């Protein structure tokens, strides 16, 4: 009933429901704190990069801008905030979500909407100074090649952005998740070319050698050389 009320109040706009849900999480964090023991399952903990982690966490896209790290830490064993990008982005035009009722499917095409790295880092600083439980944060990040540049310059821009992201967020991250596989951001294809993919593996290894390093994979390329190189990316870690 609560979910139906949220949708009615927001005109069935998925994005606005999402934003209000994050606001309500912060407004009523004490409720989650009260029920925190109900989310604790020590027998389900796993070892991950030298840490014991409860194997239920958030996914990238839930908290794109690190706006609800505190309340979510009461309910989850880890979080994947982001995807964090350098500059504020509007993302694709709304509505960015659609429902196929016959197929019982939900589609979204966000296009990396973001408040930018400065906003996220402020929230990360506040979270680490707070009294909220400190759960591992695996930050989803991506330097995005601009659409209005020739490929070489666009790749250079994305590379510089990735260096800044890794450098500025490193102290807050238990790990990084590189996200070059959003299917509705056309220029990300440039990042999935074999040589570029390999270079990013080396960049992340060099700048975050002691952190968990992951990559978001997707079934969007048919090129066998790309698939082979993507597997080499994982092995490089």
C-alpha cells in the first residue's frame, strides 16, 4: 500500500518515486536503526578481499549520488554507490523507465544522471564522520567519452576523468567497479575496444592496488576478440 501511495503521489513517475524513497530513508533512518538486528545474518558472511562481508548489498543505480549511505548501512552488508562521474549530468530525457506489463518486464535507460563527484565526495566525507555503521563501499565509477569529440580526444578525456575519480575517491573505497557497459550510452563502446580495455585494467591496478577491483560486464558485443580481452581484464586483477 505504501508503494502504491508513493506512485500515486508522484504521478507514476518511476524516477521521482526513487528520489522520494531516498529522501524518506534519510528522514526515517531511526526506523532502520531500530530494526538493524533483523538484517544481521552472521552465518551468511563471506570473505571478500580480506574482509568479512554479509553477502547482501545494494546495486549501482540505487544510490547514484551517495545520498543515503547512512540509512542503507543499517540494512545491507555492503553498498555499491554510483555510478559516480566527474561532472553533473542530466542523463537521458525523462521518462527513463518503462513497463512491459504483458512480459512482466521493467526497462530503464538512465544515461548516467549524476550530481557529480563533488557532491558524492561530500556525502562520503559526511558518512565516514558519522555514527552510522561503516560498511564496505564498492564505488561504481566511469569516465565518459564526450559525444561531440573525435574518438581519440574523447578517449583522452575519459581517461583523465577516470584518473581523477580513482584518485579523489580512493580513501573512501573498499573497492571500485568500473562501468563501461551501460547499453544506452553510445560512446562507452570506445572503452570496450581490446587495447583500451586492457589499459584501464592496468590503470585501476596501479591506482588502487590494494582495493577490490571489479568491472561491470554486459552481453552487448559480439566481437570474440573483445570478449577474450574482457576476460583478460579480470585475469589482470
